[in-house]
C-alpha cells in the first residue's frame, strides 16, 4: 500500500519516510507514510494565497525586535562583524562589499598545527608590515627602512613589486633601506601611499587570519575575503568553506550557491537574535532575489524599482517622479499586481479575487 505515496509525496519527503519505515512491519510503515502525508497536506498553501504579504509580515514583525549590535570574536579585538539589523539590511540590499567581510575556512586536516600554518600562509603581508615608510619632505625623498636585513633575492623581488605598482625604481638600495626621490610634495605622498599597500606575501584581501576552535575542530576565521584564491589552496575543505560576501559567492560559485548562502545568512541572523521565522518565508524572498539569474536587491535599485506597474513603483518610493515619467511617456499600467489594484480600488488578484466571472445568458433547462 505504501507504493501509492511515491506519487503523492515530494521525492525528499518520500525518501525520508521510507528510511524511517525501514525495519518496521507493514502496518507501522503505513502509519508513518499516512502521518507524513497528513503533515504535507497541512503545510500546503491554498491556491490564491497572498504568500508574499504573509512572508513580508512574518519577517518584518520579528525584524523590528532585532538589535543594533556588533559581534566581536573572542581574543581578537580587531575582528568584528555586524549582526542583527545592520547585517539583515546588508543582505536584502546585496551590498557589493559587506561592512566587515569575513570567511570561515574549514580544513581537510583540522589540527591546530595545520590551521596555524595555513593561517600564516594566507594572511596578506603588505610592505608597511615589514618596513617603516618615512616621508622626508626637506630632502624630497621617501625612505623604506626594513626591520631586518633582507637577502639579495628577497630585495630584488620587493623592488620588482614596487616598480610594477609605482613605476619607479629606487635611487638607492641596500639590505635594509630603499630611497625614492620625488619632484614635489604631491609626488612624494603618492609614492608613499602606494608603497605602503604593496602586497609582499599571502592572499590579497585577507587582512587577518585567526585560528578558532568550533565543534571540536580547528578552523580559520578571516577578516577580509578572497574566496577564489582560498579555494585553490591545498588542505582546504572547499565543500564547507564559507564567505559572508554574497556577490563574491555568486561570481565564484554561481547563482544557486549565492541563493543558498543568502538564505542561510538571513536565517542565522534571525536565529542568533532568538527570532524564529519559518524557513519557507525566507526561501520565497531568496528565490525572488535570485530568479533573474543574478542576486538583486529588494529596494529601489532592484526588485521594487523594476516592477512593471507604475502605481506599484510609485507606492514604494519617489512617487512624483514615477507618475510624471509615466505621464510623459504615455505608459499603460496592466493592473495585474496587489498594490496597484488597491490604489485604484479594484479587487486584488489573490484569494477570491483571482476568480473572474463573466455574465452571460442563463443556460436553458434541457427538456426531457
């Protein structure tokens, strides 16, 4: 009898029930499938249900309870990440760069020694971390004093990197000193600013890398992200390594990965504030943001600003501009959405409003 449920239930629910029913007798197995099917029917939405409004209400109401706070990583004072409302706003606005970009890097060999070794390898070392850059204005020169004597090969590599960025070779070079001469104050400041940020080693964008212990294994928490380069490293568990930069995930791993990351991040923000929202409401928002093939913001620069209806766009923001622009262009509004029908006083196309009746001649009774 349980075979009939294969067609009635979605594949993942059927498989879950089948695993649970393994080893049970036929009567008990059928009870498990019956219960699963009952729960499935309860969870389904009625045709015409305003799921968007329900999702907005379900996320918006607990969203007002979210606090404006910043989470600091234990023992690492300079590493912090926004949580609560600021982070949720970042997600729905799909900021190109989060206020505090960070990565969780999982390892194939999650030992402390391996974690410390990789953390040291990936942390970006700029010239300012290994040398003092001194601006000598009276003598019109910039001095780079290394904190230790460098080998000839090391010095040559650094000079080559400086030349690539500044397009200038030093006028003087020793084991621990480089001197660059400039024409004027503006030129000296430009040389000094560029030299300080020249990357010497590590992965660009990873400013700090701290080893933390989570659920019995050692992993690396970073300040700054560079998912593309990190995933190339040996010893990295690419299946679990995460970045909190949604746009970066989209570029490196694709739209499906970005949609899942957006969903997980939004869910975590709410859960961390002890706000329990049904995952399906967040799934609806994530699907809407990702449906065009690229992650779009919810606001005026994205979904709300691209609505087909003039009235719907005007109801959201910049009312006069949208109405004036539509009047100048002679734009027609098809009145297919919720907001525009409320504005003009028509029944909304949801629930019973989805049904349209056409008045016609009454059907004559068939004579016997």
